[in-house]
């Protein structure tokens, strides 16, 4: 039997989140208990009773939020219309990294291994304890949050893409070779688009204690960057000179 042992209030304020969790479960009693347990912990919970509705919710939330859908999916396997395994496969095929916790009556080792192999992050069999379910949800959300924080995003502006972790830049789909100083200047520019940087500020941010010389060094590196980024370096579209002040990106 399902053990309903929901704590009356969150036991640790560290885990009180506004994370959005999608619960996909066709059995009314189980779905209601899971929702109650998660809402008691402060999570925002949406539900679906079949696989197609779940996929529609994920797609609709992705469209309306510009790519941000749910922070976690609690997913039954034996669902009407589209089963849980197919949902896992489809989300991973599309590159979705939403953590997925399978909640299923299919308890054999083969079923658990299959669920994990098609893309689930964790697997709980029925009957289950809601206390354990909440703890596993916390762990998955914490792990996902940590991984997300440690992934430096790609910086993109029009036809330029900068990959910080790879020290790589592409322009109009073609990779360009930048020197370390050129890369750091461009990374600074793209991190703060439309901000005006003086030569002294660029020297402080990019050269730091390595700098020996005068501010004309900045102008030389800007000219080299323009030659690699701009279609017409004499009429720059990306790195703009602001006379009397310095340079602006975008």
C-alpha cells in the first residue's frame, strides 16, 4: 500500500523552492497524494493524466517561457496515449535536460534498467513512501541546479557565437582564430552588450598586471578583432567607436 507520510511543513528552508514540477500519473489517488506532498514542500505542481497531455504541457510551457519548461518531471510509465518510456525517449532526443523521476509499478530489474537507459534520472517503484519521493525530488533538483550553475552559457549576438568553456568563436557559422587577448576583449564585450568601455577600462579588465605600453595597444587589438569579425572592417557593425569615450559592442 502507498504510505502517506507527508511532513506537515518543510523541515529545511534550504529546499523551499518555486521550482515547477510536472506530475504525469493516470491514477487519481496516487496523483493527488504526490501533488499534496510536493506542494507541502513549496513546489509549484502541474499535472497530466496521459502522455499526450504531458507532451503538450511541456511544449506549451517551452514556447511561452522562451525555452524554460519544468524543473522536474515525475512520470508514470503505463500511461494512456503515449507511454512514459516514449516520453523519455522523445525529450532526450530533442535535447531536453529536464530531470525525470519515473514512478512505476513495473518493479523488475529489467524495467528499472530500461527506464534509466532511455533517459530517466531516477526510478521509484510502487508502492512507495511520499517522504522518499520528496527526498529524491529534492536531490534531483539540487543536482540539476548545481550542473546548470556550472555550465557557462554560449554568448550569442547576431552572427557571432562565443563558447567560453571551449575558448572558441564562430562568425556566420565559420570558426575564427583569436589570440587570448582578442578572445578576452570579445568575451567582455559580449557579456555587456552596448556598454561603452574606455581604453583604460579595457586594459584593466583584459591586460591587468601584464600590461606594458600605452593605450594604443587597445586600438591595435580592436582593429585585429574587426578584421576577423566584421564583413567590412571600415564600416563596423559590431565593435563601434564612441568618439571621446571608447568602444561599444552592438
